[in-house]
């Protein structure tokens, strides 16, 4: 599994974790399947944490040093200023002109 790309991917990962947690709690699950699922769960859980830490580090740059001290990994993300600059630099597309409405009253004549 690679990085979580955006907020929608983050939300999907959280939903996946909730579903798989219920499966891991099932006492009837096969032990080998449980071991495999637990490894996947741990990986996705770590990626979710890295994504959230990356968001916080982008918002509060001082956290990068704290994460380094703690030995925590985080996902590199553009800072708030870079994201705002990207939004303002994006070319704005003009709205489409309204389409001509056909004149249907001709059949009344």
C-alpha cells in the first residue's frame, strides 16, 4: 500500500479499518486468515496515522521536529500556503453560456 492520496482516500481507509476490526473480533475466523488480516490492518492503520501527522505537520510546521524526536514517520504534504497558492494559480474556466432554448410555440400557429 502506498500513500493515502487525499481526504477521500483517508475516509475510505478509516471505513475499511472499522469493517476489518469487526472481522478481527469474530471468534470464528480462521487463525491464518486472522493473522493475514491483522498484518493488513496494522499497515493501513500506520498509513492513516502518517497521513494525519502529515496534515498536522503541514498546518503546524513545528511538529516536524517533534515527530523527528519521537521517531514518528509522517506523510509529506504541501503547506497551507502552498495549497492556497496552488488554488489561486489554477486557471479559472469561464462559465458556459446558456444554451439556446428551442421555440416550441411554432406548432400553435
